[in-house]
């Protein structure tokens, strides 16, 4: 006679926590710790901002945990519907969206406002990875053309809002999948030549404020109290931190309010001033750990969809960090890209949490989970 014993609780807990890849979780824990310390200093004059940042982090972690436990097959099935829904919402924004600060980016759905462009940061790589998964074993040159069009459509709709920062991130997320799918290097070379040749045309179609950002990048001192103020003050803050920094809560540029947007796009300037060059190296090492681990997960993924999606998600995280650090350091134009898990902002935080959750999901499929 066989007794029907109850399954121990630890058995379910073990299965639930098996999806959390240790290197990613260690890197994320360190990043969140630095985020909370830096935000406490940066938001000292913004009542409620630190509490809201903590709530956003917890929400992002919840989304990450949920995404990590949803079977990857379901993500494959929702890729196309999610992408098409995102496109429909972008068209709705163009027709009925709310205008704020000269841009039409938000859609009022009654109970709240949403920014549909954020959906495309994940929906675009999901869609293209799904497409190449279906074309696995029978991939031709026109498949790359179709994939490129899947990127171009949402990017043009987002750039029209205008939202250059999000358009860059969506374009990067899709192009990374195309690159990882095996785009020939000669095509990449020709595309780079075409982009350089098309810069004069791009300049003619850019908005006036976008042109001004490029000119300010090249010569911020031409308008030190106006459009060049952000870059000049952030560079002063980063440089004044020296090797070891001025100490936590002792950053003069931040607390004397010389750094604009110090809790959002320019939070790295606050961090670098207070923790210096060595602190910046620690932060860069954490990002490199997460990106490197993501690329390793991609290399060991069980199928084309998982491989392409994991690689794209890792490189998206790299793009976020590279663009933000570049604009704060004065080597890239200011385009409004947040620093992952450091900058204040709910929508971007949830998007990043969803991306990490998908990465954890793919990582868990590399090894069998004991029953």
C-alpha cells in the first residue's frame, strides 16, 4: 500500500526561486542598494520622491518575478498581439494623445494615462525574435528586410511624437535582434556608410530643439546659462568628485541645486560627485556583470527565440547605461534616457523589470529543475 504523502512546502519554494539566476540577482541587489543610497541624497529636497522611487523599485521587482515564471511559450504566443497592440496605441496617441511640454506621448484611458511607446521597448524585440524563430532553417535576405520594417514602423511613430530617446531605445532593441539573427557584416558596413551619408538629410528633418541639443553638445559654453547649463553642471559634478568622491550627502553641486533633473536623467552626476571615480567604476562593473551574464544566457539558450531575445535584452540594458552615462558626461546629446534602476521613473523602471524577468525566465531553461 502506497501512502499519499503531502509535498513539502520547501519543494514549492525551491521551484519558485529556481528561476532567479544568482549572478543577475547579486548584481541587481547591489544596483538597487546604490540606487536607494543615491536617491536618498538626490531627493532630499523633493518630499515623497524617495518613497515613490522605492515603490517603483518594488513594482519593477514584482513584474520581474511574474515575467520570470510565465512559461516562455506564452511569451512567444503573445509577441505578435502585443506588438500590434502597441502600434495601434501609437496611432491612437498620434490622433488623440495628450500634449505635454510640446510632445504628444501620452494616452488618456480614463482611469490613468499610459505611454504606449514604452510597450514597444519589449514588444519589438519579442516580435522580431518570434519572426526569426518561425523562419529558423529557411532564412533568406528578405527576412531581414521584413524585420527591419518591423523596427522602422514603431520608431517613426515614436520619433513623430517627438520622443527621440525612446525612439533610439526601440530602434536599438529591434536592431540587436536582427544583428544576432546573423545579419551579414557587409550589410552592416553598407548600412553604416548609408547612415553617415544621410546625416545631412537627417539634419534637415530634425526638430529645432533636437538640432540645438547637438549644437549644445559640440559647444555647451556657447549658452552656459541656457541650453548648455545641464551639460556644463553635470560635467563639473562628475569631475569634482575626484578619486573617492566628496562623501554621501556632501555633494555641493547637487545640494546647491546646480544639477537639473538630478533625480532622473542626471542622477549619475550626483552619484559620481559623492562617490568619485572609484564609485563610478563599481557602478560600471555592476552593469557589465548584468550585460555579460545576459549575453552568456543568450549563448546557452535552448532555441532561436530565447537566444535572440536574451541577447537583445542584455544589449538593451547596455544601451540604456551607455546613452545615459554618455549624455551626463558630455559625449552624447541629452535625449532623456534614464539610468537603469537608478533614475526616478515608474514606466521605465517597470519596463526594465520586465526585461530582466524575461532574461531570468530564459536563464532557468538552461538547466533542469528537479521535480
